[in-house]
């Protein structure tokens, strides 16, 4: 089939690579978000998907809005058979959905109908799910509600961050998306409606959502921090300034600390929660680099009994 691939971030690149390597399909163009500023220099940078497509010599389309008539006209000229999608990042209008004969097929990183929305992996980690996965489905007007072609499952390991899990899913999902394209091309694969039960929603995680409430149980804090790593990054306050937090380790036998209270030793920093303490991992003070919590405590001269808030 002639394919137009839509995607933007690094997590979409493995799927693009899998389709580029396919002998059955031809990726004739890529649709991605417009160049965006990044880094301290705030330079305009092409998305990871755009960079990979340019390396492969593929036409790159960067519409400000997918409803723009110039973009739709070019899409009709290309006349793709199908448009596979991975984390494109913009709402597709009906006028675009109607162009390819086999529609737009999305690779979504959850076992639909669970965790429909922008942040399925983060919410799965934060909820304490033991298993998640990826699904391919036909995009319709509703939010991630279209009929499903296939799924792949993935265990959530006890120490997984959302970044760890998303990296694994990006590769297993790439194989699933490629197999889905094969099945659509052969006519052997039929999309089936999602069940009505089990629908959960995964809205975008904001910076405000990522603030740690130290009165919560240690298990919930552990899951929140892992779910928000690497983005948007969990955080707390110390001395009136923000302190970014990497994953922590629950310490069930430490129940002597009040919520947010710190205990500083030579090689470790412990913080109290609503249940038992956690040992801080890496932290990042405002305007500084990521560092071990013990190094931060020494440099900031944190005393035992001080509190995070």
C-alpha cells in the first residue's frame, strides 16, 4: 500500500522505521507538527519524525492545522491507501479522514478501551496497572473510540517510569502497526468495535498534576513520580523553591518521619509520607543539574527535620 505516516516525537520513529523497512508498503510522505523551538538557544527544530523522514528522502508535510486546504489538497494528490498514525499531536478533521481508502490507523499505547487520551502510559503507571500494551484502531470522530485491529501486551515492571515503558511499547507497537498494515492490505484483518465496558480516560498530565502531596501514601507517591518521569517531571518545594524529583524507593520499615519531613544521612536522604518513608533518588534544584539527593542535601546544607512541601 501507499502510506502517508503521521507522527511527531521520538516515540513514533520506531514505527516509521518499521514501515520504511517493509517490502509490502511504500511510505510516500510524512505528516508532522511544524518546527518548534527547543533548548536554551530556543532554536527552531524539526520534529524527530521529520528528521528521520528527511534522512530517508521522503516528502515532509508540516501543516499548521490538518484542516488547512493546502494540506488537504496535497494529501488528495498523493492519494494514500492508508495513513498510519503514532503520536501525531493534532486533531484530524473529517475532511482528512476521508482521503485514504483504508482510513487513518492509529497506534495507541494502551489496551483500549482503557486509557483513552493523551497520556495513557503515564496514567497506567500512576494507577498501578500491572499490564498495559498497545492497540491499533481506525480513527473516527470520537476520542480513541474507533474499532480495534490488534493489540500487543506489555508487563509494567515495579520500577518502570513512563519513559521506560513507552520506550518498550514504541518498539513492540511498531511491529504491531506494521502487521496491521499487512493485514489491511491482504484483507485478512477486520477491525472490531471496542467493548462498552472498561473505558478509562487519560488526559494530559500538567505540571500542577505532578506536584507531590507528602500526606499521600508512599505507594501513591512512588507511582506518581514514576508516571511523571521524564515528563512533565514530579516536583516539590524546599525553601520556597521547586525541587524536581526522580524516582524514589519506598522504605516500609521507616515510619518515624512526618509527611515531608527529611532525614539526612551521609549517603541518603529519606522523606516521610502519609504511610512510611521513601528514599529520594536523583533531584534537580531550580537552575541546576540533576544530582544524587545526598549531594544536593550536602550542598544545600539540609538539616534533619526540615520539610518538603
